DNA sequence: TGGGAAGCCCGTGTTACCTCA
DNA sequence: ACTGAGGTAACACGGGCTTCC
C-alpha cells in the first residue's frame, strides 16, 4: 500500500513527489493534490497518527488514514491564484457551517444529508442533528458512515449511488427526505468558480479529490461528481459546436473551390477547342490554397496532344479537390501546397 | 488461470427546477 | 402576474473497467 505524508508548512516540497492521478478506479491509494503546482488542499493516505481509520481487517485490506490539510489553515491568497475570497472556507466553519448564501440571497443548506443523519440516528451515532450548527461537515458525516463499515471502497460507492437516487441501487435523497421532490440547489458563484478552477486542472476526479472538493465547498461528494459530469458534458457540447462550425466553413470553402475549378476546367476546355494544336500550352498544374486563395502553378512535362493536356488538367482538378489534409487542420494551418517537382 | 459477480466511474440523454427577459 | 426560453443541477441508464472469489 502506498504511504504518504500529510504535511503542513512547505507543502510544495512535501508533496512534490506526488503526481496527478490518472486512474480513477485505482486511486484509493493515491494522494490528492488539487493542483500539481500549487497545492491548495492536500489529503494523504498513510500511516500517520491522526485521522480516521477506514478499515482494519476486511479482506486483508490495510488501514487507511486520511490526513486533511484544511484549506482554512492556508492563506487565501495562496489558495486561489485569482485570490477570490471564499467566505465559507474560513468563516462558515466558525459561523454557520453548512450554510451558504446563494446569489439570490437564499440560504441554502447544501450540506445536510438527512440520509446520513437518519442513519446515524438509527444507529445511535454521536452526530449532530440536521439543524444544528455543530460544524460537522458532510465530509465528516460521509466518512463517519463509511468508517463504520469494513469495506471502504464498496461503501463509498454505495453512498454515491444512494445519493444518486438510483432506484436500482439505492434510495434517493428525496425518498428518504420525507418524500419531497428534489430541490434544485444553486451553487454560489464562489463554489462555481472554485469548481471551475479545479476543472481546469483536472476534468475528472478521483474519489479523494471529490471528497476533498466536497469538503472545501461544503457540498456533498455526489454534488461535486455531478457537477464535473455536467461540466464535461458542457465542454463536449461546446467543442462539438465549434467543430461543427469549423466543418461548415470547410464545406463552404470546398464548395467554392470546387466551383472555381469547374469554371476553370470549362475555360481550359473551351480554350483547347478553339486553338490550333501547336498553340496549346503544356499541361499546367494549378492548385489553390483554400485559405490564402493563392494559386500555385507548375508546368509539367510538355504534353504533345490535346487529349493528354485535358487529361492532365482533369487529373489535377481531382487532386485539388481531394486535398486530404484540408479537414484535419484549422484554416489557418492550411498552407499552399508544394509545387510538384 | 479463466470466468462470473459486484462495484465503481463515466458518458449520454433526460428531467425538473430556477432565473430572467 | 404570467410565460417561454435558457441554464443547469440532478437523475436514469448502459457500458467499460477493475477487483474479488
């Protein structure tokens, strides 16, 4: 099992050996850094003398320890390059944990999960009531429920699916929340900004990153997960739109080029039929760059007959239209083709 | 060692809620 | 006050991958 340190102080040095996670499914033993360069929040798994014990004896699994380096302990201007203040980071904990003020002035409790609390109540766990301002974050609640079970991996998953409201896998929040319809919770600007920052650094999350972000933003891990899923979908949609626009422009360019070449071909044929054989020009390769509209002319070997000249021209037309490298590159990268040697 | 089961995550499509003009 | 459009959080479902037995 991978061991690591969770250190305060010089986190840059302490975690410099860490690498961004690339494998989500096997990342339980990886360490989280929200950024490779500026470690804003660090969570480690390893043998330390703090924290939560996930598992001791299930299937030979080793003990997992989580070390959380609270963001509130780090100066805000070191947390966000943009130095956006995040009130909940340091204030909410002391003031009103779990409560975030939405842009519309609503006070939204993004963090309360009746399912967890009900579970805790059922099992007599010593946790806060849903309405108290005890400072018990959902993160803690999540793990508190996880730690009770031996298999951390499966439990995390079950928790997620339960939160997803998947009727095949679990019971939704709403089902457990007095049957109320799902309430759409608007993320605050600060939360969205922070998620955006995280998304810029890595557009997928491993479980630790998800939990860490959730704790930072005082959201449920499921909310973070959903946000990233939706964000990826939005990115892809936007990229698709851009690609569509580009292909549209390519199509228009090619259509125009085709039109011009057809016209050119007609003119050459007319020229050929109207001129005596000895005046006919040698076959000429004309190629036009669709971006700069420049025509490159290359004179091929002299063609003795009109038929050969027509053939050569037609062939060239075909070649020009077929430009295989036109689509893969943006128009700015399309260069005038090399003249045939 | 191969195969099935279970769990997890992701992509995609959809729904429902919210905001705003 | 009402309404339709747009944005988006949340959900549903299926598939791929990994791990375990």
